[in-house]
């Protein structure tokens, strides 16, 4: 199971309608619209899926707490 970073839905890699690669990581989407939204502004969604990773969350830009 993976999380569609746009709508936060859990999907199976095998049933993903679209995929995208960003920063060497692969992301799976439940619909083409989700991929399009992700491709337009990947940072926004990547930051969302990795929230809490660095325990920071202060800037919202994904550049801190690596
Ligand atoms: Zn989706």
C-alpha cells in the first residue's frame, strides 16, 4: 500500500492509475487528476506526506528538519 500524496488515499501500487517520480522517489496516484495536481506543485504534496519526519513543521516549505 502507498499513499496518494494529493488526496491522501491509500492505494495499491498495482492499481495506481498514474505514477510520477520526484526527487528520486516514486509516487502513485488514484487518478490522472491527482498526478496533474502533483506535477504542478510537487513540493506542496511531498511536504504533506512527510510531515512530522523532521519534527519541525514550522516553515511548511519542506526545507527544514531533513
Ligand atoms: Zn488521488
